[in-house]
C-alpha cells in the first residue's frame, strides 16, 4: 500500500524533537530537549476569567463559524503592537493562523513549486525545515553565528541561485539563541533587496529579551518584501495554537485563499479568549515576568556550563529567548553524546536535524525555559559526565 502515498510526504522525516519528548516523560528524566514555555508562568486564573467573560458576553456566537482573516479586535491589537515598534501594519494585512507553524505551511503552499530556491539559516529551525520540505524546494543553507548571517556566503549563494523565499529567525534564533546585530541585518537586507524574493522574519521570541538592546526589524529595510510571523504561544499560552502572518497585500490575498482551503479559519473561541485576556490584563507586565524568569534560568544554565563542562566545549550566550547552543570539540558526535546522556536521564537535541543534508554534527541545542534553576544545575552536571565519558577533554 506504500505506493499510495504522495511523493512529497515520503521525503519528510518525523520530528526528531517530538520523538524525544516521549522519552522526557520517563520518571527522573531531566529534559533540555523541548522548546516548551514554562507552564508555571501560564496565566491560568486570568485565562479562566477571560473564558467566562467571553461565554457570558459573546454567548453562542463565539461557537459559530467566523471569518478566515481572524477575529478583528485581536488583529487590531496586533496592528497596534506593531505601531508601537514603529511598523505600519494595517489590520487588513494581518491573518490569524493556527500557530505560526501554520503560517510556514501557508507560505510554502502559496509560494513554492518543486525545486524553487529557499534560503534558510544553518543551523535552522527544524519546524520550518519540516514544513517547507513538504513543498520540495531546493534548500539553500547559509551559515549563522553570533555575528548574524554570513553575508559573504549569502552573496556567493545568490550568484549561484535565484531564491523565491528567505526564511530567518533573527531574534534569539532557534536553535542557536543568537540575534542578528543591526549592522548585519542591514547588509543582509541590501543583498535581499537585489532579488524578487519574499523575506520571512519569524519572531516568536522577540519579546523575550532579558539583556542587550532591541534590534531593528527587516521590515525597516525591506518594506515590500518582508513577511512577519508572530505567535501568542511564547507570551500567553501555547495550547491555544494562535499565531499570525503580516504580509504585503498582494501576498495576503493568496494566503487567505490557502487558509480557506486548509481550515476555513482559526479557532474562534481561543481568539476571543486571548483577546479578552489582553483587554483585562497587562500583557507587558506578564511578559516582564516571563523575561525575568527565563533570564535567571539562562544564567543558571550558563554558570553551570562554565563550571562543569569541559573547557573545550563552546556555547552561545543568548540575550533572550529559550535556547542555548553548544559546540563539542571537532570530530565529536552529538548523537553519540545523546545516547550516553539518555542513559544518565538527561536529554537535549543533537544538532543534526537543524542542518540540511549534514550528519554526525558536533553541536547540540539546550532549552532552559521549562526547567527550574536547581534542576538545570543537576541536568548540566549529568550532561558534563556524559561529555567526559564521550571523551570531550
């Protein structure tokens, strides 16, 4: 029966991270693997109160079909948030999606034919690689590090290819935690401006900055080419699966058609509840609480790494977000380290899934957002023991 499957699905692997999360449920296991927000910071009582107000205020209409574009008061809030950051995004250019992950799928559906060029960060977000892979593009990986995107390599790749799409997470990147500095963004934008491609700025972590200075959106340099993706998953709750796309008008028309074909509209009830929560509460104060907690958790992980990891292991120092990236000595295998670490009941994500057609990488992603400080220290000690057993000395 396997010959009944479409070609597009046979080339896409299961999510490595989703498979790891099954192991994270084992008793005594410390997991740095998932990209999970801290459940202790979910505004449970406020969400419960907002839900009651929605049912008593809107009533049965909240259970009815709704517009494909999304709940207009929520879109108005998003537009106003962009305005506070100096970006003019009209409500009509905002589409509510079922998480920003659906935004990736809709963009791939609307823009990519088999073999179309797609510039992607390396290492890059696994969820984007998986979403776009369904549309069978030619992935064009470009290296990113603490200095941002490698502009020399990008210029070289643009001489060889004519990409239709660029995908980036320039703020506290998943998986590395790095942020593109403004000087690098301006250089990247100058190169992209010479193309006819759309530039996706995926920004789920942008509000989670606990040190350093906010950087400028690519929309500033590429107003007609930039597509913005956002999400309430990291600032309110992930379970509602609420995100959005902010796109130029000509692209938005096609995205709405794709959205209608996919699911008609995003869950109306969750949109109304989140909007009511925002009306009744100080979202910025809630975000400050998250930022304070994550900053302490990152500091705990960084301090533990510096104390316990072999000195040959390098790591990034994120100014926000949820992830830290470690690099083992040349020739060491993060997959082999994963096997040893799993026996010691500590989990992480090896670097391999974040690269295009590369294996046996010496890199790994560590998440600090959903583990308390004491557990972080214990987990890093276990992982350090696994590194020593692997021979990372």
